[in-house]
């Protein structure tokens, strides 16, 4: 059965988070860190700081939309910290 991931990336250079979902986390991170047009293509220091797995693409996408609505670095850091990861210092 295919797994899908909701994920949060962090760039220390930009001091920004990126929120997304994918079926292949390693390949998606590689693409984020490649030189491409778009928000994450400006630099290549993106790191996965949080992830959740889901059985369907729809559930992973729903979680992405939920977190993006927060529009809050503090809430994102709290989510990361509650789940055992050290949130990046902002």
C-alpha cells in the first residue's frame, strides 16, 4: 500500500518553513534542494524537520491545507516540538 507524507521543511538561510505533501519524501527533498524556479529553488539548505504519514493522498493534502491555514511560525514550532523534534531557532 502506498504511503503519503505531510512534511515541513526548514531553511536556515531564509529562516522560513515550507509545508507540503508527497508520496516520495526523499525524492521531493532532493527536488526542493535543486536549482529550480519557485520558492524553494532559491537555496539548497532545506531540511525535513517534521513529517506525518497517511494512507491516502487526500488525507495528506488535507493535513497540509490545515497547517497552512495557521500562518504562524510559532504554532509550527510547537507542532514540531510536541512530536519530539527540536524546532529550529528563529
